[in-house]
C-alpha cells in the first residue's frame, strides 16, 4: 500500500511541475499560489519570436495566462484575436497597455494639447518617422487605413511600419518572481524612457511603470491597461460581472448614466447584454445578462460631463470559474497632479470584459512620473469542478484548506489525507478481527445531549 501512495504522490508532483514548450520569448513568474506569464519584448540579438510586435500597445506590458491554483486561468489567450498575429495592433494579451485614448487622431478629441500617445506626428511628412510611446519609431502614412485617409490623421488601430526596430533591455532582478526592463527612444526634440517592473508575491501582481520625458518638449498623454479579461477562456456572458470603483451623484434616477461611443456604427447597446445598476451610495456594478455573440462589440464611458463622479480608478472583475481580480492604482489616491484620472471606460465583446480606467500624464522635459498597478487575485471556489472534493474534504479540514495558499498543494494533501484514512480503516479491521473479544458491544440507544 505504501508503494502505491508514493507512486500517486510522484505522479501528482510530475503533473504539477510540467512545463510546456515555449512558443514565444517569455518568462513565467511563480508563487505558491499562482503563476503569470510575461511575454518579453524584443531585445538586441534576440533569436526568439516575440508574442507582440504591433504598433498600438506598449511592448513591455504583455502579462497574461495567469494560472491560479491547479488549473483555473484568467487573462488567457484562447478567446482573443485567433489565429494570433504578433504584428496585428489588437493582438495584445492580459494587461496590455496603451499610451493614448484609444481613438483616431494625433490628439484626443476635444482635449487640446493632449497627445494620443504619439510625439512629432503632426510635424512629420508622409514617409517620415514619428514616435509612439511604448512602441517606438513608426513611419507616417504606412498603415493600410492611411491609404484612404485624406486628412492624414493618426490611425491608432491600423498597423504602421517601424522606422527602426524597438529594443528593450532586461535589468537584473532580485529574484525569480520579478522581471524588469527598460526602453527608450528619441526623435528630434522628443524623447521618452520607460522602465517596467512586474512582480508576483503570493496572490498579488504589481506592475510598476516609470515614464520619463528625455526630450526638449513637454508632452501630455493618457495611458490605460486594456485588461483582456476572461476566465478559463469562456465567452463573456452570464457569470461575468464587474464592480466599478466609481460613484455618481446628483442623479434623480437609480440608473447610472454613461455614454456609448460608437453606438449605431461599430458598437451595439451595452444594455442589451449587461445589467448596469447603481447602489444607494452611488457605486456602480455591471452584471452580464446574456452571451455576447461573435462580432458584437459594446463600450461605455462612465465619466459623463453631466454627472458628479468620484473615482479612484479601481475595479473588481469576477469570472464564472470563481476567480476575481481587484486592481488599485495607489498613486491616484494621493491627489497629486501627476497622474490623475482622465476617463473610465468599459469595453466588452465575446472574448473579453475590459475595464479601462485612464490616467492622464503631464511631463515637462526632464520630468518623471510613476504609477503602480496592484492586482489582487482571489478565489471563491464556486467552480463546479471543485465542489465535490470541497464538500468531502470540508469534513476533515478547516476553512484554511480552501484558501488560495493551499491551492497548488490540494491534490497532494488530498492523496495523503485519503491514504491515511484508508490505512487507518485497514489497521482497525486487521487489529479488530484479532481482538474483538476484548471489547463490549456499543449500545444502540441514543444518549441525551445536554
């Protein structure tokens, strides 16, 4: 019997330790609770293929395929823009972030001198370079949509050709659960430097971004993380929900107000697929009411100019598999001028439910700003795949058994527990058969319990 127990434990250990072959240049950060994959940006003399080489999202922000406990995932790749094309602008993953407001034009509509994440675009002629922060030097007029664009506006979601290949440098890290890299570009009077640090500790991922203006001219730009969120690659629909870290005041009704950019053109009505409600304190929640079909897109902007809205840019996402993630950006709570909240959007389609709180960054020449994404992952263990073993083991284990801390070791501990129980039963039966005459029979009468 002991040999069978050892064999079972070894098989479980091998299953827990299995790592598949890497398709792209990547690093996996691990804790006793969870793991996260960081898809690496291009580095000089790198022979491996990059997961993302598009012209929209920041190349150092590709963090996804987050596995919690045994096998449950969030921010997976299976539902987003497949088959995957590393050069396509939308082909980001997980926490992919963008400098800009996610719209066409070199400046953000109606916002004056706020750039759409691009530097030197208006001064450049067709065929000349401009900078996209976090991406690198691109060629003006080189995107497919540019060919039919008589105005010459910047097209944020069309693939531009690179003027030169962007390079990132990996910095020394204090341990295996952290990675840092740096990227910088300059062109004429404009320049920037980005340092990115991704750290995993327990059930918390922190992503720290340091942005410096290394040029001679100031720039102001929004920034946001797209949050390509899904659970176990299940389509967005009932079971998905979102608690927004904002409150609306001064409304006569109990229905929150929000704009829907794109409604009637590229987007459908958010209310057809989600119940958006507001509590007495003004806090807003969104619960998906029916599946979003393939090809349908919805978007809502919750910072309406007609409402008084308070927000710290936080949110909590919930997936049908029982996993949730809460994000907070502590710098937004410091009431400093840089950064502060600029917009609060929610985007959804079949493959993602994406809260997009936007920061606004002001940088004079030589100035640096810092912000941190704190993402805390939790499990409610309501996934039906775990209900049976949870009910059985709850007879023997305290509530701590079900916490995330023990998630990755539950299979091994379960085998040990069950093996011990079977061994006990076996010993009792063997010993009991030889000494049954020494024991008095247990009476059938039920004793009163005080």
